C-alpha cells in the first residue's frame, strides 16, 4: 500500500515538474513552489528507500512468524497427545462400593 501511494505521489511530482518546465515564465509559477521541488524529490527518494528497508524487514518478520506458527502447531499437537496418554494411563479412582460391584461382576 505504501509503495502504491509512493508511486502515485511520485507521478504527481513528475507531472508538476513537467508543468513547471512548460511554464517558463515566473509570473505563473510561485517562487516557493519551484524552490521546494528539489526538496520534495529528496523526500520521495528517502521515503522510497525507507519503504524498501521496511519491506525487507517485514519479510524477515513474516518468515520468523511462519516458523513460530509451525513450532506452535507441533507443540500443540504433542501436548494434546500427551494429555490423552496421561488420561488413558491414569488409574480411575473408584469408590469402595464400585470396587465391590466389579468384584461381584467378575465372580
């Protein structure tokens, strides 16, 4: 999105430069505007380099986030499996009456 906005602003700046080049008379162009164009060009270049740096940084962050998601999914799956095993291996706690009923059933 930033790159698109930067491209659009750059096109507007280029159009402004062309219109100033066509209008050579100083009566039609304000002095302040013609003095600020080089500053604006420098700002556009600076923003463009910042966008490139941000894009590189975001790609690194996204790669780290992908690795984290994979590790989280693996840990979550293993945790679920261990909890299932623990629940299956845990001896069920029965009351004395329930144990007597089981003994009678076996007899």
